[in-house]
C-alpha cells in the first residue's frame, strides 16, 4: 500500500522522485479509471508540474509531511483553474478562480494534486449513483457501489490511484464509502477544518476530511488541514493533532451502544464488528454496554434538517452568474428550467422536502421540532461520554450493494446511514477502519466515535487496532492483478 | 397546528416546486408526490416525541455571533475572473432577462 507516510520516507531517502511517482499514478489512472469512474477530471500536466516543483524543494532540503505526495480531491472542493462540478450537471463546465482553504494549505505543503474525484451530486447520496457523470465502481467488485457520497475518493484510494484523497462527511459520506471500499475514513468534529471553498450541502452538518490507507495517514492529513480560518466563522482553534505512536489500550474504556445492535445488520457485518470489539478488549480496553436511546430518531431528524439547509444552499444555482443556463420565457422561467434540468432527482427531492419543512404552517411542526430532537441525540452522546472514552459501532448495515439495487426507493437508500447520522447531528468525530470481510470478500468497517474535538483519542485507538490487525492492508483483486 | 401525517396532492407538489423554482415534468411530479409523502410520513414520527423544555440545536458549536477582529479591505475579485463562468456576458456585466417589465 502506498501510504503518505511511506511515500514521504521514500522521497526523503531519494529512493524515488515525486515526478516518477506521479507518472506511475497517472499511468494507473489511465488504465483503471475507465472501469472505476473514480476520477472526473485528471490534471496530468498540472500534477507533473507540481511534482517537479516538489522535487526541487526536496533537493533543497525542504521537508513537509506531504511534500511530493500524490493525492486527489473530491469534486466538491473549489480548485483554482481546475473544473469543479460538485458531481452535478449544473456545474459541468464551472472553473473556480480560487482555492478552498484546505486546498491552499495542501498546495503550500507541496502535495501533488492528480485530479478531481467523482461523488454524489453536491454530496447527496450513499452510493455515488447520484453523480451527474455516472456512478463510481467498487474496486472489490465492479458491479457494486463504492458507497457515497465520497465514492470516487474511496475507490481511488482502494485501487491505489492516489496515496490519499479528500472527502466530505455530512451524514456518513466519508465513513460509509471507506467501509464499503476497505479503507480508512475519518469524519472530523464540526468546526475542526475550514469549509471555505467547499460547495455547501448542509451548513450545520458538513465536515471536511480525508480517506486514507490507515489511521496514521489520517492524522497526517488532519494535521495539514485543521485550524481556525478567518474565512469560516464556524472554525474553532484546537490543540494540533499528533501522529499516533502507542499501541496499548489499557486506559481506554469502549462503549457498545445496545441500540446499534438491535437488528437490521447483515450477519457478517455484526460478526466482524463484534470480533473487532473483542480485539479491543484483548488489547487491554475495558468494554461496557451503554445506551443511546434516541438513535432511531437520527434518520427522521436528519432528513428534515439537512434538506432544509439544502433548500437554502441550492438557491444560488439560478443560471445567472455561473453554471448551466436553460433559457425560458422570462427570468423566473429561465431559473426554473435551469434548475429542473441541471439538478438530478435526489437534489430536487431534498430541495422540495426542505422547502416544505420550512414553509409557513409547517416550520414549527417539522423543522423546529427536528432541531429539538437533535438536542436529545446530542445529549445522548454527552451522557455516554461521561462513562466511556470511545464508542464502537458498525458503520453501515450491509456491505457494498449492487449498482441499481436501491435507486428506486429513496428511503431504502437513506437507511444505509442509520449508524452514521446520529454522529453527524451531534457534530462529533468518528473514524471507519476495516475490520473484516463477508463471504463475497466485500469489506466491512468498524466505527470508532469520540467526544467533540477528541480526534486524538479516536486516532490513537484506530492506530492501535491497525497495529494488531491487517484488514487495512488487504488489496482488492483488481490491484493484485494490475501491478 | 398541522398534523404530521403527510399526503401530498398534485397541487401541493406544484406549489412546492414553484417555491423551489423547479420546473418538473408530469412524471416527476407524480413520482415526487409519492416519494415525498413517504419520507414526510416517516419523519412524522417526531410528532410523538416529548420535546417540552428542550431547546432547538441550530449549531453544535458553543460559538455565537463571531465577528472579524478588524475589517480591512484586501483586494477584490478580478472582473475577468468574476465573469469567467458567466452564461452570458458583454465583458462588463452578467446579461440576464429583465426582472421587471418596462412600460415606456
């Protein structure tokens, strides 16, 4: 596996140059992307130019944790001069003239950007089937979804088409695809990483993170991106993350929430997750049962609050200043045709749900009530963390499903997120790490949830788990056969 | 006070679509009416929850009314960049249809 950490070691030792690495990745992308549709835009020339600049810096003795390392970016982030679609036809040819804050940070550190990755339209979806440009495919079984919305990011890391990839998580969009693709995905605390330059989906829920091969790389990426940003008033300054290096869990108490194991899981998923908890116990952690009584309300709460915020954030797409314009008989007609044609079905559904929930007569009964129940869910976690340090849970109820299996029933698709939504509503951090496979050799993820801004504990436990297990080092057949 | 069992009619969907500025085909309207009803019905279970005395959570953070320390002017977006993605432009502005009628 080409981790960020190992790549930096090789570059520092002069074993390989960034230009050689970048060349190799571009060749792999050319060979494998037609099958996987992970990349929407490959920036080959720019990547090579960034690689050569990195090699110059390395020759001068420069050293940053990402210098010369090839990474890729979910297409929800503004990248200066590079097409940014948001996974939507309404922005099919949009080219931003500025970088998102996190992109600027990664450029300054000398990371090499290989291109933009496929995702569900504006982050809305759990399979990448809502992309305006075709779904991405799971490298473990190309007839199956990679998960979503960061499906392109997860597929790219799993298929070794980049060392690491940026993603976003609003209701599970880093954790779930990471679990389905057998890679590691960290959702940060709301407020840890700047959202400036991220195409907004739900502004009280969106978080920026990375999909990586392991927890150590997750810490490296977080360190590169975190921090207060004057351009994002919802960022909070916190103590910087440290790359984990311990491997014992003797002082850690792990909570197992009964409500997450109350049925509805594929048997192989439950088996793998419970075995992982046994592993944590064997490593010295104290394991105890806890209760998060309002877990079952996460889904209805999320599918009122998120669409409400969507209806506001999508209002900017009106065909006036950027994006698609479909001419109509007058200004309003033009706006309506533009949005009717430019948005996909899921985005339109959520805009309408949100508009309804916020409309006069329904605002209190739906939206405000959902916000109150959100408080109950947040308090569940606060109470639990008075007794435990970390909560261990499944990520998704099943392994990767077949492309097309759930597209006709929105509620069925929403149920994919039952285990990830409550964490998003509470704004707390959680990581997905590989913990097993089902009988079809499809990956299963373990979710480790922490208190607000306690990414350190989450990463330390995840790292320790990965020192003891080797699920995260397994490669999909496609990688083994294409060397 | 409205009950939380939804059953969206065709005219409900028309009204919401217009508020959302979405032009929908008859097919879409029929499909969305059914799907939105199902989702709203599902969300309606929240009406059974006791939220007496519970404050709404608009943001999970403890920060309020964050202000910038000093508001200093630091350049502006280049006109060429700003117009770079314009669907229609004369090089100086975005060209759109009139918002208001002109009567003489």
